[in-house]
C-alpha cells in the first residue's frame, strides 16, 4: 500500500503560548503513531517561526492566513480569541484534505492531548463500525457532569474520512460554527462542541460513538478507572484539560477546576507528560525561542516547577508534597 495512503493524518491548532503542549503531543505521536503527519494550524506568526526553527519531524505547518476565508473574516472581530479558535476547528480537517489529496482520513486532535498508545486503537473501532466520523463521549464522573451545558461529546479527537458522508458532517459543522460559536450556553449550543450532540441523530449512518471510553481519559473521568492495574496500557489518550504553563515554567494542573487527581493518575499520566514538557522546555530554550507565558498566581492549587528533568510538586501557597520526580 502506498505510504501516503496508509499513514494517518492528524491536525491541531495552537499559538506560541501552547508551544510546549504542542511539542508533547508531537512527541507522543512519534512514539506511538508512525507513520503519521501532524498538521499544525499556526495561530500566530511567532509559533510558525518557532516550529520552523525547531525543525521537528513529521510536522507540516499551515499559516492562519491560508485558511481564513471571507466567511471566517466576517465573524472574526465579533468573537474572542478562544471562540475564534473553536470556529476554525471544523475548517482544519478539510484544509488538510485539500493540501494532501492522498489523505483518506484526517483526525482533529486538541493540542493538549497526549498519547500513551497508538491512536489506531481508537481508529480501529471506527473501522470496524464502517463509519465515516467518530466522536468520543466525555464519560463524566457524576460530580463533574457538565453534559447538559458542555455536551455529551468532547471535541478532542474527531476523525473524518474523505467520503461524501464524512464531508457532509464536516460541512454541517462548519456552517453551524460560522452561524454561532461562543463561550456560553444558548439554546442548546456551546462553542463548537455541543453541536456534536446532534450528529448521531442527524447522521446515523456516518457517525460512530466510541464505545470504549477508557481509551480517552481526562481529569473529568480518569478516576473511574483508577483501580485498573493496567491503566497505562488500557488508556490510549489523556486530555490535559486546563493544564497551563506560567512564567518560570510553572505548571498548574487544572486551572480553575476542582478535579481531584489521586496518586496513580499523577504517576501514570502527569509524571511522563511533565517529562515531555521538560524536553520541550530544553528544545525551546536551546533554540532561543521565548514563550510569553503569563505570571503565576501562587493561590492556584497545584503547580509543578520544571527544572531540567527534576519535577517538584507544589500545593497551596508553596507547601511541598513529599515527592520528587
């Protein structure tokens, strides 16, 4: 089989402030997903120049100006930066398909996701179902359930086949996001995400709902599987929702959210992810790239200071956990 046909195409988007997370995503794909191409929509000139300087393998860059149509320009000024990013999301897979005609499937992935295993473990379920689009349930724990407001499904890993059915779903999503894509709840809508709740009903022959929710974990559902001794093998992907990096390479795990992260979740997911962020820090500084991180507020509950490969856990006003990684 032709290599360009058999390889998987992933796409994501981020700005210079998310450069470390983007590098960690790329590193995880290199470990687990070859052959692949990661297409990055560069949301600012700074991140495009930084990625060119880093010369990472298996990455292709898309400049923001090349994807912005007159329809996107028409709504840009009326949306916040985050809202406009969400608006852009459904346009990215189709842009990749245009740039690489041999790509038969393109998977959108959030830049703060990270793979522990080959993403084909998820894609194989889509293949077995013979569907053109796959969506992943949030799988909320009861105390974190925001399905009514944020939707039953998460825009974190969404593959589209280049078929009439797959493109129909993608086109519908693009039209809806152009019409309305805001960071608030309004008549059953929320950002680009709650639209996915309608897909199983509108496109039943095209859309597959991931059945094995343990493959896609995040702070809102990981504790459901915390007693699994093979947690690292069972999960395919972890979504580091609201993990933010601040000046001095301080990391807040779940900024603004009250997720409880038990020790085994920290060990299986956060510890190796922080090592990838540490490698990203090393590459970034070595290349002379400056990331404009905001200043950190010491009142936030969990911080990690990245210092080469040494990671120290901080909690509540600098009180140190008795743990050094």
